[in-house]
C-alpha cells in the first residue's frame, strides 16, 4: 500500500484527513437499453402443455427474471474490448381461458431471450494470488485478473400475450433449459406433441457494465462511526403503534398535480 499523503482541509469545513489507497471495482464501460421483446415463445413442462392445448385464450399476469447467464470473451484484433452474451430466463405467469375448467386456469412457463453487447474492459495480463487460495486448487485460470461483466435488470413489464396454433414448419429455435431452472416447475421441458403455442411481449430495462478490480487513491475524511443509537422496541404493542404516522394518503389519495411528472420535481 502506498504511503498516505496528508492534504489540507477542504474549504467547506469538512476535515479531509488523508488520501488513502483502496482496492475496489471500477466501472470501465457501461450501457443501458430499453428493449421491447416481441413474441417470445413460452415453454411449458410436459404436464402443463395439455392445459394450453385445451385453451382458447390467454392473458399474461406477471413476468419475473429467474436468472441471467453471462458469457464474456475478448474480441480478437480489438484489444481491450469484450463481447458479452446475455441469456435471460423469464418466469411468465399466465391465465388460460376456455379450457375444461370454468373460469381461468393459472399456469407458469419460461421464456428465453438472448442479447449481445460489446464494451471496453481495458487490458491486464497479471495474475493475482491471495492467502485464501487453496494449495490443491487445480483451476489456475481464476488467478488471472480479468474484467467482470455485470447486468442490472429492472422488473420486466408484461405487455401482452397471444395463443396461436403451433407451427409445424420446424422453424422454432431450439431452447435448452438448465436443470436447476427446470426443477422449479416440477418437471422436464420435454419435446411433446402440442397443439397451441403461447407468445408474450415483454418490456425490459437493463444496464450492462464491465468492471475491474483496481487500486485507487481517494480522499478520506474520517472513520464512519455511527452516531445514532439503536432503538429497541418495547413489549407494549400500543407504544409501537403510536409511533406510526397517520396514513393520510390512504384516506385522501393525492391528486395528479400533487404527484409531479415522475421526474422527482413537483409541478
């Protein structure tokens, strides 16, 4: 660690004590996207597909992200840049109508979306070893100091769903669902004879980043010692209830003019 450097106090009155060297993840490149994923096929386990085949209509209730698989590879002849392949797995909750049951029947399936981005992650050819490393570790590739790709996903927006007759032309892409995800649905997603296929349209907001572990010099003011005392709740439930503010908005919902335009500023 480099020697700490003393610096003068800041003009605003905060005492800047020293500049310290820290080991942290630095964002080298990032991008944000707003994708409208049209007509994503919904895959169902073999036990649910007959229910889909017997239905006449469908409505999407909710969409959630199960997991995102990330694969990052350096781009040849373009040093410092990396190709990031993202595979999104969505849990799609649907309501099926017109089947054997009266009303609707709720089922869940999986939709898959693939996305590729190219970001700059800089270069580095060193290897890093720590005291936590195992002597018998066979995989030494993990010692290379390589950038790391991360993706942040907002709650997907379920836009629409449609029920179509299954296309037998064989043009549907082959989708492989990992066992750890398929086990959530209680059965294997086998290729079975099917009559209907469900397609959904999803709105997706993402931020993709490439980060590296680097040493940086930052200003330090002081240790962040908490100045707030821990408040313990008493055994009297009424005493705790009295500290809760009266829910005025529940009785008098705010007008549109009180809510602002959504940018955080009041009109």
